[in-house]
């Protein structure tokens, strides 16, 4: 299966595209996707699947759209 990933801010640095299709095994979770992308859970501030709040254990389906936004800091 494949999922579509949208990365924002610092997460898209050193990547060809901020949006990409990622092949995964059937039954893969968001955590599996992060591992495939070389990201850690601490890199994620906001996580959405198909425009809805998601968890790291959520099982993904073919053609899901996963949006990953890093934690935002400042003062």
C-alpha cells in the first residue's frame, strides 16, 4: 500500500518534496511510517490522518493522507 505524507517546517528540510507517496506494508501504523521516514515521535507536534487527529498506533490504509507538523516553540 502507499500513503501520502505532507511534512511541514523543519521536517521538510533536506527532502526533495514536502509531499510524497510512501510505500508501506499492509497494516502499517503511523509509528511504522515515522520509522520509514527517519523521524522520531518527539519530532511530531501535530499528527493528522485524512485531516483528523491521529495517534502513533493508528493503522494506516492505502491512499491515506498523513500530515506531520513539528512542535512549535517560541516566546
